[in-house]
C-alpha cells in the first residue's frame, strides 16, 4: 500500500524539517525550564548536605536563616551542647555579600563558622584547589563560579581576605556562589557597627553593641538518640525554634521555592499549549494547500480513513522530530545558564508523551477539513 504520509513529506521535506526544528526550539525551552526547577531543588540542598547536621536551632517563632531573619546569642551553642543526646553543636552565620572584582561586584552567599570545631560546612570532596580555613581571621574559601583564584586578595570592609581554597559546585539555595569565612570575621561583617554608627547611636541614647551573635546553632545527635525527642527537649527547655535536617529541607525546597516552581510550571504549560497550537496551524495550512489533491483522492475512491491516517502520521512525525530537535537544542545550551540546570530522563520522557498526545490532538484540525472536503472540487478546479 502506498504510504501517503511518506510521499507528502518527501514532497515538502525542507519545509517540514524547518517547521519541526522551530517547534523543537520551543520544546527545548520547556526542557530547560524543567531543568531549572530541578536545579533549584538540588541547589537548595547543597549546603544542608555539606553540613550534614541533625538539628537547626534558630530564633524562636522563625523558620530559620534561609527563610527569614534569625539571631541567637553565640553562647547558645554551649547551652545546646549540654542537652542530653547532643554530640556537638556550633554557631554559624549566613549573609549575602558583594565581593569587588576586576569584572565588577560579585554577589555571594557567605557562610561563617569556627574552623576549629567538629562541624565543617566545606565539603572536602568539592575542594579543587588549596585547603579549608586554618585561621580565625582574613582567610576565605571561594567557589570557582566567583571567578577568584587561589591566593587572590579580596578587600571586604576594612580588611583584606586571602583566598586559601577553591570549591566547585557549592551554591546557596538561591543559586548564589558560596564563600566561607571564619565566624569571627562573619560576626564583624554582619553584627559589628562602624564607628560612625556607634557615635550616632550614642547620640540617640543607645549604648553598646553585641557582636557575639549568630544566625543559627547546628548540632549533631549521638547515635542511639531520637532526633525528634532531642529537638523537642530543646524547644521545651531553651524556648527556641528547632528543625530537623528533613524539616529544614522541606523549608528550603517547598516554602522558599514554592512560588518560583509555580511560575515555572505556568510557563511550561503555556509553552506546551503554544507548541500544540503551532503544530495544529501548520497541519491545517498544509491541509489547505493540498485540498485539490485530497479531493482527487476522494474522487478516485481512496477512503477517508487512509487520508486521515496520512494526516495523523504527518503530525505525529512532526511532533517526534520536534522533540528530538528540542532535546538536542536543550543539551547544547543548558550549560550556558548562570544557574544550575539539570536535565533528567524521566522529565524528557514525560514531555515526549505530552508532545505525542498534543500532536494527535493537533491533527484533528486537519482531519476535520479532510472529512468536509468535497470531491467535486477536483473537477471544478
């Protein structure tokens, strides 16, 4: 039996391929947006996984330093350490900084910690040059995305910091590059006021400033102890908000990026709908262009079912080619994006099913036109 779809595509091969490639670029953008969402989920968990702690103790009635402002006294870490079941507890700070560089300001997310404690947020497996912090002042470990190199000097505030280590793949929940500084340096940057501010406060009757503050206390629980029970004891006796590692992941992956994920989802749906409409319009136009040929086919006795099969085959083939083109396009450009983009096979397979369904749906426009075609048009000319 003659394959009408094959003959038709061969007749307009160039136009067919260019059209499929155009639709494919739209589908490629859909894949990228899905990859951006996956990347946001992974980025949100990078710091949590590197810290590898069981409990986050933060200011009462807050969700912690990633979601809202949190300040607790530094000596809280010693108090938490005395709780039954706590193996180790350290204070930690988080803040956004603008680092001066030759190419302009670089926005980073700074983690301040005591380098002489058991809990180190720097993942040694991600350290690609140099070493971690070994001093209490003026050392910094940066991420390679910042553009800084080993032994570079960075002026921050009134001090000069020396880059002693470089990591790879370390970002904040917002996708900003991570840098690591000592807790004392971080407290000075975040909590210690300038001389002018202190004089101004004194003139207003405000005396003194406490720079011994931190944003959270992170703790590890001894083996054999129930993490939830230890967390409950801290909440009851110390009147602080306490979250387990899993609860902190929920805060980061659901609360913080919930709106962004909805927005990405809306754009994805819109692009899929637009792609479907474009395919439908193309098939409808192609059908209109060959109405006389279709009328001749009907006149010589070719059944509607065979002609409809041709239309559906063309549409599905266009969808398949568009998906392939989109996949290639997405894999060519995803690494150029400033934030992490993760392309996963299950997402691609899901999109493929949607594209095939949308293609079949789009073919109905051409099918309707074929059914309503009058064989007499072949004679009337």
